[in-house]
């Protein structure tokens, strides 16, 4: 299991599936379960509650997280800047095709899916910065002119 992240080229998808940290996913699932029970009890067991929507969102997010966890790290490094610029384009598109929801114009609708581009941008920024700092030496990081905190 030494350097599994960098030896992913030699692993099968099944190996990657079993290398996921299932303890973390279990803890997160327990927290979501407690939240579901709380929402369900607040709604007095009504059938039309936020609880079911929240549970469906969690399950979709869990599937996406498992997919991302099984994807080769080199894929994310290769397309990090692409994801960043696509996310940036979505954020800028809010000015042209966004609509007001919950009091602010921050939502974009693509077909039947409505989302906030800022959520995708969080992922894009993390990937872009990870790729940038991965290819930068420690000496170069220490001399970044816009760095406010002395390293």
C-alpha cells in the first residue's frame, strides 16, 4: 500500500474501490442519518418533507465522491486547469443567464438541473491550486510576490 496514490496506474478499479477510506464514509453516513432522523421528526413524519430530498442529495453526492475517489489522480492533474476555467465560465455566465433564487442572482439552470456555479468553482480552485503547487518547488513558493504571510 506504499504510495497508492501514485501507483494507481497499476491498480484495477476493484483495487481502487477497496482503497477508499470506508471508515470516513461510514462516519459521514451516520451524521447524515442523524440529520435525516432530525428532519423527519421536525416534520412530524409528513411524507412531503425536506428529509427525503436531503437524503437523495446525499446519495447522489456519495456516488460522485466514490467515483472521484476511484478516478486516477493523474486524470485530475491533467484536467485541473480545464475544470477551473469551465467553472470560471459558469460563474461568469450567472451575469447573463442566471436567475434570482432565494433573493440573489446566483443560480444557473441547465435543462432540468439548477445549480450554483460557485459550488463547482470551489472544486475548480482546489484542483488548480493543487496542480500549481505540485509543479512548484519550495523555493519558488517562498518567493511568490503576492504572498502576505512570510514563510
